[in-house]
């Protein structure tokens, strides 16, 4: 059995679990990247406080560019900087980047395979009262189908910091998905993070084939997946919970090793079920090891205005609904 203490924060299951927005980790990671590499530059579309790129702006003002409300220009400008040898990070709300400037990202960044990093903040319905217009639920789909693009969805602020610093070391286009709301800090500074490598964060005892399930989660909803696994264990159902932070390229080896044991899968993400992380997993399993799959995510609808916790419950994205999906999938397996 994997010892959760080796991967998880000790207080992860406590009622007063620490919460921090993943966008904070992005800002901290930018500073780390900037300290390591003088070619790192940061561009922002009039949202430096919201995206936390202001952390970099304060530390390296001469390497920060405020382009204003001009996401399309920001993407093209970053592509030119990358061709000149810089390592640009661009950031805005995910509905605007990669939403509004998708064509510029496609043509100037991905098509040319230039070294630009895209931070998409305020993604998912947990943005809250801003409502559907500002709740990016399609951004993973946009980015993962784009040739040459890599996609990372950190589970918490610490992992977002590591992911951002790691992205600066990767000489390809990278999309990093970030949340606005403060979410549980699941990991620690010692928790492993490697681009392209999924990690098993929870493993139930014995994992018998008839009562085992692989739960694959990306982003802050990994916390709900862990809560579900803990409750399922008390009901005699063993779960293996995978933190699938890198959606593209997908870690097929880790996922297949787990699924070959359990023979049933539940995917969990705060994104449309169509085209997201779950779709990437299902596409891979269809070719390699078809099994019953249930997908927790947004079911072909737009977001709504409301409190983040209320919205997660209303859209069926909490541990309660993950447990129900596990039991549905197990019935199909039998």
C-alpha cells in the first residue's frame, strides 16, 4: 500500500485543511524560473494581480511586459520573443487565453513550435460569481488537440509552483491551467513532481479485482477524489487514486499498470467531459485496454453564477458523486 504521508500533506483530511489558490503557485513559480534563467520574461493582459504574475513584475520589472487588454497581440508578441531566444510566459483568464486568442496560439506559437508558456487562470466553474462568461470549461480540449502543445493541470498551489518552474525548463509550448478559488493544499514541497509522470497518491489495501477501482483526477478536484477513496475504503472498495497532472503527454504506463489491476476507471476533472482529461484517458484505453469508465466533469452545459462550493455540488463534482460513479462503474464491470 502506498503510504499517503509520502505524497500528501499531513492535514489533507482535516476539517481545517489549508487552502491556497493554484494561481498563487503560478506566481511563485514564475519568480523561481526568473531567478534561474535571465531569458524568462512575463507578459500579461491587464490582469497581473488576478493571475499573480505581479510576483514576477515586482521582482523583475525590466522583464515584465503589460500588453493591456490584447490577448491576441500578447500571444503573437510572445512568439516573436521566443524566436529571439527568450522564454515568455503569457497569462490571462483562461476564457481569454487560450479562449479569445486561440487562433494566434495555434498559428504563431504551436504551428511554429516556439517556446512559449501559457497560463490560463480562473478556469473551471469554481470561479464562482463571475458566471458562465468567465468560467473556462473548454480550454483543456482546445489545448490538448493542438499539435506541439503540452498541457499541465496542477492539483494545488505547491504543485502549480513546481509545474511553472518545470515548464521553463521544457523547450516546447506548454499550457498550465490554474484556478481562482482557494483550494486544499494536498501536497508538500517533498512530493514528487515530474512533467509527464502521473503519481499514485492513494492505494487501497490489496486492490482485489472484484472490488477495486482506478480514480484518475487532474487539478484541485484531486482532493475530492482522495476524500472519495477514503470513504470507499470503509465500504470495502479499494481505490487507486492517480494524480494525472500532465494531461498531454499522457502517462500511459502508470495509468495502464493501475487499470490492469482494477479493470474499471473513474475520471475526475473540473472541465467538460467532452475533450478533457477524461477523454484523453478513454481514447488511450480504447486502443490499449478497454474497461468500464465513468467520467466526473461538466456534462455538456455552461457554468453559472454562485458560490464555488455550491457550484461544485450543483454540477456533481464532489466526493459524493465520485462514490456514486465508482459504484456504477463496478456494477458494469460485474
